């Protein structure tokens, strides 16, 4: 990676899942941090209105003054709502609204916001909602590609496949899947689906795998992306994913 990850025009990537708690927010934070560490200009956008977490995982929860809804309703500019994460060269958070009712946001609003951000950033990673409801439609409007996060569990795989099909119906042509919380020691014992079974269930390519590691959970609770610690296999997982996705 390095400077070559920078695009002329930015790219919006939606991170989605069919089942909750599979690691969308963790993945968004750590892929964003990885790309920023390699020289890209990155915005992490939380679209989980009323259920935001990205601010906590980045340790920025006390800095959120404005959110996506404020930007769309014209309360403040995008620039004002972006929170800079000073631990990285160019990493910004655009938080979801948490304590107010959000109504009236349309796909056109989202597309306009994405297009604006694409002028100044290489990657806009969207921490999307769980499931196949209206919020998915909103989050997927105008995105360039989508990554469906699953865990090696039949329930997560089936629901992830449903989301993938919905995204295809919505016109998101470029899609892939990511397997999180992998415990390699369980493969081959026929107690969880193995990588071959996952590949059979999905029609999209594999973006990569992230291993299960309790340090991920600790890092999320302490408010830093786990990839900040560079000499770990989790950091290497994310480097590989970044390379595979963006060359
Ligand atoms: N690779 C991993 N290893 C260990 N724990 C993980 C890993 N990835 C995520 N977790 C933990 O799993 C839990 C769920 O992760 P996360 O909040 O990122 O999921 P989510 O898909 O965003 O959830 P939601 O659907 O609620 O938005 C968190 O406690 C997180 O710390
Ligand atoms: Mg989440």
C-alpha cells in the first residue's frame, strides 16, 4: 500500500451484515486506521442512528458535537462535523445521531453527502446498519462497493447472504464478504463451517479473514483501533485485507 492507495476521486465502501454483533464497527475502525496508517485520507461514517458505537471504539465519544443528521439538515457544515483522530495522519469520524429523532433523510441526501466527501477523501467507510430494512437502503444509496461481514456461524452466513442479495437488488454491483472472529483451531473439526463452506454460500469474493482475539475487545473498550499495535497477527490480517481490496 502506501501513497498508491490514494484515489483521484474517493470511494465509498459500505460495511454491512445480516446478523448483529459480527464485527462491522470493529472492522470499519480497523480497516480505516490501516488505510490511514498507509497514507490514505479516510472518513469513518457511522450510520447506526440511535445505536452508534464507532465513536466509542475510536475513543472519540467526548468529542462528538455534530453528526450526520446535522450535516444533512443543514445545522452545520461537513467540515464542522468531522472529528479528527490525531493518532493518525488523516483519519476522521463522522458520527451518527444518537439522542434525537432522525426523520426525513432520503437516498438523495446520502448520495449528495457521499459525493461531497469523495472530493476530499480517498475512502469513506460506512459503518452500516444490521439487516435488510429501510436503513440498509439509505446506507447503500450511491456507495461504490459493499463488504458483508460474517462470522463462521451458519446463522451469520445465511443472514449475510440475504444482505448480499438485497445489496445486489439495490444496484451495488461490487460486493465481497469478510469473515471475522475466525478461530483457526476449530477448522477441520466439523464443529463450525470451514472456509470452503463459507465460499460455497457466498457468490462474492472473499475480502479476507480476521482472527478472533480478545485484544480486539479490549482495544474497543479502551478506545483505540487494535491495529495501532503493529507487530500482531491482527494488524497483519488488516494489512492483507487492505492490499487485497485496494491494491
Ligand atoms: N476479531 C474479533 N475478536 C474478538 N472480539 C471481536 C472481534 N471483532 C469484534 N469483536 C467483539 O465483538 C463484539 C461485537 O463487535 P462490533 O460491535 O464491532 O459488531 P457490530 O457488527 O458492529 O455490532 P452491531 O450489529 O451491534 O452494530 C464487540 O464486543 C467486539 O469487541
Ligand atoms: Mg456496530
